[in-house]
DNA sequence: CGAGTCCTTGACCATAATCAAGATATGTGG
DNA sequence: CCACATATCTTGATTATGGTCAAGGACTCG
C-alpha cells in the first residue's frame, strides 16, 4: 500500500523556494487535503468540459495545460510544475474549459472542490495565496500571448525556454551545472508556441548550432543566457519565496 | 466640482447582471474606496513596469490591457469593461507587467493597493470574489491564446467578436436590437489577434459581406450568430450573476 | 477646407505550414 | 541479443497564409 505524504513532511515546503506556513495553516491544510493521486505519464488529469469535484496541487512531476479544437489542432497553455494549482477555474466558475495532461508520472494532492469556498473564511491568508497564484498564472499567460501573437519563431523559442527554465530553477529543479531535465518534446514546444513541428525543429536546431541553448535527449541547458534574454526581451526573474498551498 | 458616486448608488450594482452585496460588504467597500478617477480616451491608466500604489475597478467606459515589445509591436491581451478589475497583478506580485489604456472616457473607482491584503481577512467573501475574477480572466486568456496560436484569421475574428459581444451583453451594454456600440478600431482587432491591419481588414470585410456580422462606424452587430459560433467553436455563455467588487 | 484617423485596395514578398520520407533513439517480447 | 514497433527528430521540396509596402478614399472635427 502506498503511503500518503503528510503536509507536515511536504518535500516542497522544505525547499527554501517556498514560504513557510504558520502552524494554523499547516494544520488546516492537512485536514483539507482529502488524498493523494498518482497519475502516470501521458494520462489526462482533468478533462475539458468535465465538472470535476476535485482541485489538485502538484507534489511532483511535470504536466501541461491544454485546449484543443474539434479537428485536433491543439494549443498548450502552459506547463505545470510542483507547487502549481490545478482546477481553480472549475472551482470558481462551472466546469473546466481546458485539460491537464501528465508529462511525467505525477503525484497530486487532492482537495474537495466544495471545501474551497470555505478556505477564504477559515484561512484568509490562504485565500490571499490562491489569488497570488492566479495573478502569477495570468502574468505567464500574458507573456505567452505576446510570444504567440507578435514574436518570430526564434523569439518565441527563446521566450518559452527562458520561461520554462526560470520556473524550474525557482523551485529548485536544476542540476548543479545549471542543466535541467525537461520532459518536453519538440512537438510540445510547437504546440505551446503555435508553430508546426517542422518549423520548431529547424529553428531550435539553428539556435542550438549558434550555442544559444543545448538540447539533448530531454536535457536542456542554457548556452548563452545573456544573448537569449536579449532575443526574448526578458529580464531574469527576481528570486522570492513562492506561496504554497 | 465633480461628484463621486457612492457605492450604495453604484449604477453597476443596480443592474441585475451583478450579484447583490450584503450590508456589511457594501459598507466595507464604501470605506475601502479611496476615490474616483476620470481618464479620457487614449490615455494610459497604468503603465508597464510602474509600481502603482492603486488598484482600480471600472465604473464606466472601455479600456484595453496591452503589452508591447521594444520595437513597437504590440499585443492587446484583452478588453476591459465595467465591473472589471485593474491592477490585481501589481497588488499581488511586484510591478505591473502590462499597460492599461482607455478606449473611451472612463470612470474608475480607486483603491489603495496596500489595503487589498487586508480585504481577505476582513471580508473573506470579497476575497473569494477577487479569485473569481482572476479565474474568469484566466479563462478568457486561455481562449485568446488558442485563437492566436491555432486559428485562422477568420476563426480568430469570429472568436474575438463573440467574446467581446458576450462580455458586453452580459453587463447589459447592448441596444434593444442586439447592436452594440464598440469603440474598437480594426487596428485594435489586429493587435488583439496577432494579425496585421491589412489582413484583418480583408478578412473582416469578407465576413461582413457574407452577412456574418455587421460593422459600421463603431457599431457592431452579430449577423448570423449560429454560423459565427460554428466557425468559432464557441457555445453561448450561460447567463449568471457576476460578482462585483 | 485642411488635418487627422480610419478604412480600403493592389502588388509583391516572407515566414512558416504542409507533405513526404528517412534517420535515430527507445523500448518490448521472443 | 536480436527483430520489430513506436516515438522522436531531421531534412528536402513545395505551397499558402498572412505580412509588408504603397497609395488612395472616406469620414470627422475644428
């Protein structure tokens, strides 16, 4: 039988990337957490249009948020990493209007959607944290929309790669040499950037050739970060403790 | 001297599109509201990169949220209508990373950013409402990202027009005949959809020619709504009371 | 009636999509 | 350990959607 991670032992909380909880908050969240869910790579965590009774938090693994059109065209909205919230839209509005898919095996903390409204009354600080997450996600979407709407293929790649690396670094996923194990294929990149696979491949290859980045067998590493940030027009993110749920 | 609208007389609250406030909430917001601001069309309400001490609520008028690149390319993220919140990102994170510009003359309710954190403790119900707004906005951005990333020009136009009309209708801005006064130029549409002005014009013109929509002198009207929704792959939005701040 | 915005149209061009096929892993069962 | 199957990545050739450049027309407003 699988052991469930207690919130008090939460491996995320122990990384200094996340802000500490008060005793009260910790106890509250422990009670709120209704279970843990394991999903394996390539499976759907939540489905577009479904009115799931759950809200999740990512404990480990990578996922992606995505919307598809009837004929199969698909747009990846963003990538989901440990510490992220899944299903807030469904909790606030009615049903989910996007899907979430696991990129690697994932472990999720499960909460009952019905309990969420109560959180705001019981633990206002946590309510604040939820808004913080929403604001952060909105900012991310803003940046992606600029990429997809107004940037060239090369700029989009630079931006996407920096966004992914920054996010992963912030939660401490990088190796000692700054390299990063990223379970993202070129098809994923294409779908996230509104490009075709072929064009993504050619552009990426060119950038690897110029030494801007390294990309081998799912391991990604920034080559010339300065020049990459220049192409992307993106400043390095100021480090700060992330609020966790 | 200009009269300030009291929250108890808020013209928005009187429309049945918005949910009613409790006595306590009303009193609280009245105290929280630190002023009112008039901005005229074509001026910036908030500027990218600036750390404004204010958060706003739209009382009347249209605006747009936008991000620009160094060389002038710009992407409109979404349009802002009465009842919308401006500046939440700045309140939660550090500075604004997008600008807001007035499309028409606007009246804004002004709140102190420093007070926002306290709202969650004093009026959890309002905190919940803030998250609701964030979730709704995220959903909107998701849909726009799909448009810009994966849709043809014609599909993008159909989707954008439906999104705008739906949003305006929901807050009661439509005329009796279903027509709508929209202060949006084709250049705005182009910037919102990641298209050039020329191509937007041609595509729009074709769609007007087919009777899908009407577009004359800033007044927009749906022609064949069914077919338009078919092109856009968008269901009509279920009506429901919007939480107001 | 002149200045400014906004809309419209034509000609040409470029970025990126599509189609097609082959090369490299990666993994699975015999 | 090999044969086969499946993902993933590469590369070339061709096409198309939409961008850019240019210029003229329509409307509004002092």
